[in-house]
């Protein structure tokens, strides 16, 4: 499950960057922040909403 979500995120970033909607640095920063946030104590609260 975690692998398929990671692949979906990666493909989404590629599509957004190729389409010119966001820059590579911004997309990478948001993705890394999301994965970091998922590893914190706030993850269960975020997942239930």
C-alpha cells in the first residue's frame, strides 16, 4: 500500500512539473514535507479527517 501511494505521488509530481504548473524544487519540498509529516505524532489525526 505504501509503495503504491509513493508511486502515485511521484507520478503526480512529474505530471505537475511537466505541465509547468509547479517548479521542481517546490514539488520536491511539498512531497518531502508530506512524508515527514506522516512520520510524526500528528499522522493519526490527519488520517482520520
